[in-house]
């Protein structure tokens, strides 16, 4: 479960998130919409414990941040703009490295490579792979340790329709995990949301159940 | 902790082996600097304090190349975030980076010290080498501790290439002084002695102090 109460996060003088409040039950999905610079990535990084909230209360997986951040690390899977993978290492080497950090059995690496259909390119350096393939490996990395909470920043970017179908069981609604998804795609976003958060200049201008939000309301955010 | 440090060191060495971005540059820099000294001093050989000074200043600046690049792959490719998301003791990163830097310094010295013996040193290197091991080891430990600390601090700033050396050099000066003074008696032409024990003890104390400081503050450097 995620609870935000008047969350504020600043970069210098600028407020990237201003008084954002939200409640997301376990197993549900909130989709975050907003134009570039609205604070979507900052929100995901606060929830991932990578950025400290400057004021307000943040509870993630029933733990208070930042004081209990160490208790939730390892229970979160983050899929951001960066794949968090080393370009000079192969997909298999990258996943083995993360498996050791998360104390996950090494057999899981092969299982995840199969799940994202990357076994045939698993031993080539990441820098030689296409962006879509790297994104598939990043999905394998983010779900390697079977996290309870998925934080997904435009997760389908760079993926073709077949690849999206491939990763859906891992990071889609059918994964059964609690998810925070940032998106620019109203139709896909609304289809997989239980709750919608619309951000503009760091402020929450929409916080509603997904059935109560229409594509027009999302489009209005970007005008 | 051991498992995490092992995974991090293995990753560090794999990335370096694939890119060869640090160690070859450090070794080449050291050899080139000895050649420059050879011509700039207009001397075929050096010995004593002069030799020790040239050796340690060269090793220090060559080490700075490795220090500057120590966290670059992590900062540029999201390795920091990947590590910070894992449920592990963050001190493991300090230990792993210091161990990796230690490995780079060992390889550097395997190239640079014989090159120094060939290109500049007057007395035979063989007679000085056993005594040089202690200052080399203590110098490496100090550079690894201070270099890792400073590199972690500098890499998150925009001027990391400038800030790293600016912060590291003043902190590394006592190590250069200690190593040079400890090595000088070994590099004299006539009647070479053993390493100066007073300076060896000073180096060990300095390493210990900075090892503890690095251990104490490293967690805070990784925090937002």
C-alpha cells in the first residue's frame, strides 16, 4: 500500500512536487499522467527511496520514508528511463550481478531471460543490442527479485507490440503487483489504471478512480 | 557483505577489462612522465630523495586518472541507482571500489616501477625492491581509501573532472611525502639503507585515519 500526504520535493528553490496526496491499496495500479517536467519521474524516485521527501508523509509498503527506507529496498522494482544496466556487460552478466545484490538464486537469471525472450542474445554486450532489447533486459532486471511494488516510468517506450505482449505478464496488471506507472498514452494508461493521478507543474490536478476519468480530461493536462 | 563486495568487485573488473579505460591510461601516463623527466632534468639517472620524489609524484598523478574514472560508469549508466535499490550494506560499495582501485594501482606499479628502474633510476632496482614493498603497499592503501571517498563525492557534481583532483591532491600530499621519505634511503647509490620506519608508521596511521573517515561518511555521500 502507498500513502502520500502533502508530499513536497524540491530541487533547489523549485518545487518539483507540491502537496501531492494519494492513497493506493495493495495490488492496485495508479497511472500518473502529466506533461514533461510535471514531476512524474521525481514522484517515482521518491517512492523508490532514491530521493528524500522534503515535507509531507510518505508510506510505501507500510513503511515510513525516509526513516524506514532500508526496509523497503529490495521489495521495489524500478523501471526508469535508464535501464540501470552496464553497457559493457552482457544481459546475463548484468542480471547475475543484480541477482547477487538481491540475494536471488542464479537460476532465476535464466528464467527471466527466457521470460523476456532474450536467451539468444544473452551473452552479447548490452551496447550491441537495440533499445527495445535493452528495455526487455531492464524489465527482467526490475522483476528479478519478485518485487511487491513496481515503479514503471513509461515502461513500454522502445517496445514493439510483440515485445509489449511479452513483458505484460511481468509488469502488466496481470502480474498482480502494486504498480505506479507513468504514461503519456491516455488509452493504454486508462485501460490499466485503477486510480489516475494527473500532475501539472508538480501539483496533483487529477486524483480520481480510473472509470471517472475520460481521455479528454487527460488531454487537457497537456494543453 | 562478502558476497556483495565480491559481486561488486567482479563487476568492476569485468567492466575495466572490457573497456580498458583506466589501467592502460594510468600505466602509459606513468611511463611517459618518466621519459619527460629524463629529458627535462637532462640527467641519465637519478637517485636518493630526487628519485623517490619523481617516482611518487608520477604514481600519484597516474593514480588520479583511475580515481577520476572510478564511479563514472555507475553515474552514467545508472549503476548507482541499481545499487541503492538493493537491500545491501552501502559500505560494500566503498570496500569494492577501494579494492578495485587497489587492483588498478598494483597493475600500474607492475609497469611503472620497472619502467622507472630502466629509464631513470641510478642504483639497481633489484636491491631497493624488497624495501619498496612496504611504502608501495601503504601508499596504495591510502590512495585507495582517499581516492574512493573523493571520487564518490565528486562524481555527483557537474564539475567532477575538476573537483576530483582538487579535493584529492591536498589529501594525498601527506602520502606522497611519507612514501617519498620512506623510499629515499632505499634509492641511494652508495650504502642503501632500509625504509625509514618513522615514515612507514606515519603512513600506516594516516591510512588508518582515512580508512575510518571513509567508512564513517561514505553512506552519507550516497544519500540524496
